[in-house]
C-alpha cells in the first residue's frame, strides 16, 4: 500500500517543503485575491511539467496522468489567508501584509500539495490512473469549492481526499474517522421592527430592543428543547445592533448569527423553528420580524471506505501510533461540496506542540504550525492517491 519512492521523495524535499510554506506564509492573500499565490502554483507546476489550468478568478486545477489507465482521485489544498493581524512578529517568515495572515494553515496545505505532486509526478508511469490537484481559493468565505466544481473540478473524479492541519492535535497524529467530521455552517439575520419614540414615553412605543432581547433569550430553546439530544447542534447569536441614542426607544433591531449541526433534518428543523420563534416573539410585543436564512457549507461526512483507507495509509506510513481519533468539530469546511459529487474523506494532521508554541487555536493572531507536520501531510496526500488508485 505504501510506495517507498514516495516516502523517500518527501523526505528528500522536506527542506524545500518548509521553504515553500514559509514563502506562502509571508505573502498572505485573502479570499478571491489569491492572484500571486495562483501564479506561484502555476510556475511551480510548469517546472514539474504537470499540466494545469487556472480557474476564475483565482485557483488552479492540475492533473498528473498515470502511465496506465485507471480511476481518477482528486487531492484538494486550499490557499486563502484571513483578515487577521499576525502577532508572531518575531518570526523570520511573518506576514508582510498588515491585517492579513495565514491563521488557519492554508499555506501549509498548498505547500504540502505541491510537494506531494512533485513526488507523484516522479512515479507517474507507475500510476494506474490519474491524480487531479485542486488548489482552491476562498475556503474561508465558503465559496471556493463551489466555484471549482462549477469549473469542472470534479468531472470524471472517482474519489476525493483533503487534509487540514490541526493545532488541537499533537504533531504528526492523523485523524480520519468515518462519519461526521465538520458541521454544516449557516448564517441568519433577523430584523425586528417596532415603533420608536422618546425614552420617557415607552407607552407610546414598541421597543425593538426588548423584542430582540426576548428573542435572543428564548431562541436557545430551539436546540435545548426541540432537537433530539443525540443530534448535536449549536445556535449562536454573534451580533445585535439596536438603537441610536440613550434616550430614544429603538424602532429597529438587527440580529445576526450562525447555526451548526451534522444532520440535514436537524438543519431544516432549526431553520423552520428560528423563523417561527422570530414571528411569535414579534407578535407578543406587536412588532414585525423578517428572517433571512443563508445556507452555507454542508456537513463534511467522511465516507466509510475512504476514511478507513486513509487510516490504513497513515498506519502503514507513520506507524499505528500515528492514528488518532479526533472528535467532530462544529467548525465549517467547504470540502463538503466535493463530497456531493464523489465519495471521499477529509483528514486532520496534528501540528500542535506547546514546546514550539504551535497550540494556538485556528484564526488566532498567534496561530502557527509545527513544521515537522508538513512532511506527514505531504506524504499522506501522495500515499493516499497511490493506495486508492491501486485498490
């Protein structure tokens, strides 16, 4: 199952892999602005002689054609950074862009996939099939995967595999359990309209602040009292804008939040109940409510065969002790868009090491990775492709 030449190649290119990651880290580009990153990936693929095409407006789809006919497996690595100020100013490869940094590890994903491509390209004549490489933009705004799918990323693909560096796991541990991995991630906006007026004359008004506050306090029971307790869900109010002045009773209140869960029926139920609660709370106070519910990413559900294959690859490549069982997260991931078109799985590679100060949460200004995990991720990409095509 494990190809010795792939392992040897990844080890040989480990220093280059670190250099690639550091270059990308120092030059972050946020969603839909990954023009330099896209060009860098294209130039690297050209040096390897791997055919590719740019996607619009950013991103790359490449293909390594094997020497023998067979299936096609896709490997995905995302490229975008975040609008976060880097707090690791002492790093020699710290972000050069104020207010932007790779605070989630996508620089590592891109570098790992490039080196995996380099290793696979060296044994392409042995490959019984093709390896498609998806360098995806705009994961952080949950739009990039949909864009790549629309531009043909999954045409003819039999299986898809992705990796995320994970600071909450010890370095070099690999988790890819069958079933739920990342939750669906939706957004909602509730607008309440009352009747404003003087703060000294509440009897003549309908206070939107009271209406909105009542909704915030009561809507949590959608999760705690209307959903099967064995179906996890999170409903979070993240923003509330109400009022204009200390002595003016608010006429309008706007609430924004997010819903996370793993089961489609739970997702539909929460959407229905959220609208019901908003309407009924508004009626109690004589106000009106408008609800906008936006479906974001679907849940990432690892297909059993693919997840088990990833675990076998990890065990054989890195030892049984490397296999880890990380619990599902309520975080969102648009890798789910690929899984709607082909079976596959999404693995986590640990990069958390307190001794190297790399245990910080994703999206934090001090986020960094233990670069020892880079070779593990690159090899896992390449060995999974090899193993799948030879199944």
